C-alpha cells in the first residue's frame, strides 16, 4: 500500500478529520479570535489552512505509522 493510499483510507481520514476539527478550531481561535471578537470578517484562506494543516499532519503520521508496523 502506498503512502497516499494509506492516507486516504477510511480509518485514517476519519481520525484525521476528528484531529483537524479540534486542532483547527484551537488554531483558528488563536489566529483569528481577536479579530472575530472585534466583529471583523474571517480571513477564509487562514481558516482553511488552520484546518488543512492538522488534517494533513494527522493523516501523514497515521499512514506512516501503518507502513512502519507492516514492515
């Protein structure tokens, strides 16, 4: 199984989504919280990155761990 196919497997994606929801929300609160509190608009590219980066890190880490355990 390639790394990409492992990253896209159902269990890995499900876990990565849960991780990104928690971590992304925390990152967004840190990065945009003061602006939101003042009533300013969200910066959408930051919002996307705040969720995408934890998703990619979690899915890569899980897929890599699966590959290493199979060896």
